[in-house]
C-alpha cells in the first residue's frame, strides 16, 4: 500500500511539472510572435528618410592599382674567365663603373711565365721549320740531278710538313695563353653601379665565380602582376603613376614598356613591366611600389554611386524606388568599381531611381521619403 501511494504521488508531481512547462513555453512563444508582428506592423507603417538618385550614364575612367617591386633594367654577375688569385679589386658596393673599365686584376706571374715559355717554343719550332725547308730545297735539287732517290725527297718533304704543324701548334698555344693573360683583367661590360661584392682582394677565384654584381639603375622596372580579367585594359606606352612608401609616398611617372605575351600557369597571371627614369638615383632596387594604371575609358556607361551598393548573399545589389515610394532590393551585375562609381552591366535601366544613402534602415517593401533627388551616374 505504501509503495502504491508513493508511485501515485510521483505521477501527480510529474504531471504538474509537465503542465507548468507547457504553459510557460506557450506564453514565451506567444510573446515572441506578438512582438514580431508588432515590429512588422510598425516597420510597414514607418517612413524612412533616405537620399535618392536617378540612374544615368557617365564616362568612367578606371584606375587599376597594383603592387610591384623595383628591379634594375639590367643586372649581371661579373666573373673571371680564368682561375687566379685576385691581386687587385678596384671597386666596392655603390661605386659607379663605365663600360670597359677594369674592375679587378688577377695575379699574372704564372700566366706571364707560361706566355714566355710558349714564345720560346714557337721560336724553336720556327727555326726547325726553316731548317727543314732548306733541306727540302737542297734535296729537290739533288733529286733532279739524280744524286738522291725519290724516297729521300719524300722524307724531306714529310719532315718539313711535320715542323710546319709544330709551328701552327705553338702559335695556337701562345694565342691561348696570351688570351688567358689578357683575361686576367676583368672589365665592366656596361655602364652601371656595383650592387654586390662577393669576393675581396687576395681570394683565389675559380673561372666563372662571381666577383661583383653590376646593375644599370638609371632606370628601374616596376613589375606588376596582372590578372587575366584585367590584361585587356593595359596597353604598352601607357603612362603610369608610381608611388613609393619608403620615400614618403613620393610619386614618380613611368611607362608600360612590356606586357608578357603568355600567362603564368596555373595562376593565369601576366607581368607588366613599367619603366621608371631614375637619373638622380633616388629609387633603389628592391623597394616596394604601388602602380596606378589607367584602364580603357568607358564612355557613356551606366553607373551608380559606389556607396549605393549593398551586399546581398555575397552579391551586389541596390534598393530601387517604386512608383509608390517603396523600395525593392535588386541584385545587379557590376563591372569596374572605383573612384566612387560602380559600372552597371545588368539589372538596372537608365532613369530608375535608387537609394544612395540610408540603406541600412531599409528592407524590401519599406516606405521612404526622399528630401532631394539627383542623377546617380553623372550629368
């Protein structure tokens, strides 16, 4: 009996708790629904003050902005053509060099000795050749008189040819060693500035090892990476404004001198080279620059103020004003956006009214009040 009574009590308490929870949940849901309905009625009846403009046409002058690094127009590592110890290094980083100037000199003692030895070998070979030619002439005369056999004449002629070959070989060896001796002087191939020194005097340098790096910095290249969709906007010869943050935002004028003919895969980007005069040497290789490149002018393009755009699920849209002064949010397709304007490719017609200020208070169907109206795309 006690157990049955206890079970009955637990059942009654549980039922009461369930009923109370249901009542509380219903009251909360009812209050939320009522508040939403009240807010919707209030917003429907509320008139929002906004700024309205009529969509029209204007000329758009797009400016494409890119980042770039400054690089020399020409740069090369200068090295020796022969092995040798650097006896004299005449330049240091930052020095200006001119074409044909001696940059470094290698130790030539060993090479000079080899040249002298080669000259001696050449003289010896020439003397042997002269002797062989005299013997050949005597042998030819005696052979004609019948005093010597034809075989003796052949032997004399072979000996003369052998010494002639030795002379040619000695001349070649002397020229080779003389060229190596001449190459002990390392010259600047062009006018420029020494931007890097790799070795110093006293170091033994192997042939082909870079000693210094010389660059022509009278003009610098700003290499900008251009996207596939923007490449059609650029033309060789276009003047470009380049700013350098490291110089306090100082502005320079450059010209597009080259656009790469093929895309870099897989990114499908192109390189535009902008040549910037640098006769005073203010610009330095490696500086970061910003290039503002004018694109092709879009004459009479349909446009709206950039501030009129509203994002709707990652799509650009505007609020269009209907005849009854209510708004409709409409997704549009835009082209160039910049300079305060957005080019409209699809979704709007000329003459339609749009909201250009106060959009944050609007939603579809909101009633508006526009104190003034202007043209959205120009005059």
